[in-house]
C-alpha cells in the first residue's frame, strides 16, 4: 500500500482567522492527489490555569477595552530588538509543547498559521531536534517581526509586498512564495452564484464578535437605501442576545447569526460588507467581489490590512461617524473607491497545498 504522508497544521485560537486559514489548507491537502493524512490542532491550551489561556484572554480584552495599550505593545515588538526578545520568550514558552506534539503525532511536515508554533518549531530546528519541512502561512497583509525565523523551510505570503519585506529581513527569496491567504473552496464556488440582493448589508465583527456592532447596526438603519441587514456575531453570545433585543426597534428586516459556516452564502447575497479589517474575512470578501467598508480596526495589523485593502481598490477605511454618508454614497452609485478588479487567481489554498507537496515529496 502506498504510504500517505501526514501533515500537521497548527494554528492558535487568538482570533478565528488563523484557525480558518488552517482549515482551508487542510481542505486542500485532503483533496490533493498525493492522498495526505491531515491533522489540524489548536496549539494553545484551553486549561484556565495555563499561561497561554491567559495570554489569549488578555489579548482579546486588551484590543476591545484598551486598544492604545495594544498599539504600543504591537509597535514595540515590531522593532528589531523588541521583536527578538518576544520571539525568544515565545520559543522558551512553547518549545516543550511542540516537542511533545511531534513525539505523539510524528508528522512528515508542519504547517503553521500563527507565530506561536512558528517560534517553537524554529527553536527546535536550531537545536537540531526537528528535521521535517516547516511551512509558515502568514495570515495578515503586514509582516510582523514575530513571523520571521530564518530556519523555516518555506513561507506562503499574501502579497508581493510581504514577500519583499521577508527578503529584506534576511529570508532567502527561494523560500518565499506569494500564494495569497488561503480560504475555503466554497467561497470560489459561491461567487459564481447570482444571489446578490440590492440593499442588503452584511455586518461582521470577526470570529469573536468585536467592534461596536450594535452602533454600526443603528447607523445603517438610517440609510434609506438599506433594505435588509445581516449580522454575524461569531462566538460573542452576549452580543447575539443584545442584538436580538433590538430587532423590534429596527426599521429594516434583520437576519442574525452567531458562529456559522454559511458565510459564503451570506457574502453572495450581500451588496456591501461592513467589517473589521481582519485578513481572512476581507480575503473572503475579495474573492466574492463584495465591496467593503472597514471600521474599528485593531491598532497594528488590522490598520495595516485596512491600508492595503484601500490601496488596491476593494474597500474604504472609514471612521464610524462616516458610515451613514459613505453608505448613502455607495448605494447612490457615487462611490469611486471600489474598482472591482482586485481579485487575483492566486488567492487559493491549493497553491499552498502544492508547495507543501513539493517539499514533502522532495524530502521523501
């Protein structure tokens, strides 16, 4: 019987984008003719007494309640000295866990969609304890120092800009591949459907339902051209209940979803997306040719994402106070910011799977 290589995908449940990218790559690998065995894991512990549990909770609370402090820490760690210190801390914190996972799973390759497992894997390579291909998939349109490790086998990056930044940081150009951010195959399938509903607006706050979703909803109901609003609250159950209570007071029909796998269909129906500029959500919207208004960007990576998306003509980055006039302008056909031609064919998990396959085949 032909040997089927095992690929282990490691993400981190700090925001859903990293997890969704891993899911997309896993889906592509399972469809690959090589016939991979695929295992996807959350690298972070859910034990409430663990350090990484509190790291995750602190991150979510900080970006929601104290974004300026998060901004300071983000940019401090982006500097060469600060980034080196944080990378070293992450490697020491997580290398024992990575060593244990490798002993239990015995994979033929690692695919990493978050900097935490990348730090641990890079340290084990440095110590001569890890000898399999390691592919890091960068899931933001901005390169942070925490992604950069010179002993990673290959990098899959979202854009030529990130490729150039990695090369400038000392990564050999032969190890950097512009693939785009991997998303699920269903988004490519659903964009062919003719489901677009005039006047329907989709509001998303990411997998954790952050951002002032209730305020955004109220503001959108002031726009006469808005005929229906779809809200996705992700895993924020409190927000779901609060918006449910608003339903009777709204001028327009409301569709409300918590965490759902129906995002491709919802994006296919919407005429406009109002969202935080998370890289996965916005890549999905680009694939669906869905114009975006970007609000409540997290300082650091989401601000960089917003700037990139506005530059390539698929979104407008606005203050919440601008939402009503900009939405009116959009539905009046007066928006000049959306070009509609930003979608490129390389935004596919299949390209990432092919790169993994070339490395595993070479190693074996």
